[in-house]
C-alpha cells in the first residue's frame, strides 16, 4: 500500500489524463515530479477545468504547512465536494479548520489551501487510508466525467 499503488489505480480509470511534469519539460519547475489528474478521454487538458486530484511532492508558495519538502513525503489532494468533506472530517469546508497536525501521515484532513472548495488531503496514504483514497479518486473521476458530459450536451 503506497502512493505508487494509488497512482496505478487512478491511471486505470477510463478516460483519465495524467500530467506528470518532469525536469526540462514545458511545465514550470514548481510542478516537476507532481501529478495532475483530469477526465479527458480525448487526451487534451480540458479548458476551464481544474484537475480533480493531484499528488504533490514539495511545498508550494503559500502551502508549506505539511512539510512536503522532507524526503519521501507526498500529499494526495482530491476534490470531494462539500457533503463528502463534511462526512469525512465532521467539519464544514467553509468554516475555520479545527486545530490539527498538518504533517501527520495516513490521515484525512481538509486541504490547507483549498478546503473551502471541498478538497481533502492525505499525506503518504497507507494502511488506514489506502482504500478510502482510491474510493475518493474514483468518485472524483466520475464527477469530472459527469461534468464533461453535461458540457458536451450544451
């Protein structure tokens, strides 16, 4: 049960597009070694659509409370919406977060920056959160597919 297993699972979803910028590529250095997941069966990054999940490997400007610069730490971030966020955390995503250790591994918590938008995070998913992480990713992927299908019908 590792992040590699989770990445393999999401890569198997129908119509998934993974952006995984590497050094020297077309994406900015800050994104190197991170992963961004979209529903995009045509293989093109959707216009005006954010990824439904990310895996980040380092601190970002303004998002450094999870100590992701430490070796071996990766944070899975998944858009789950307000209802599921509340179900899993007991908190309204738009309210001030409860005091918690944002460096803890293998626990679900509101994303330090995007919680108000219904994003959850797990640092180094393991035994306690592995299955939940895959379930959250599957639902986020299905939600992105439904949004794409609605846009296509317009």
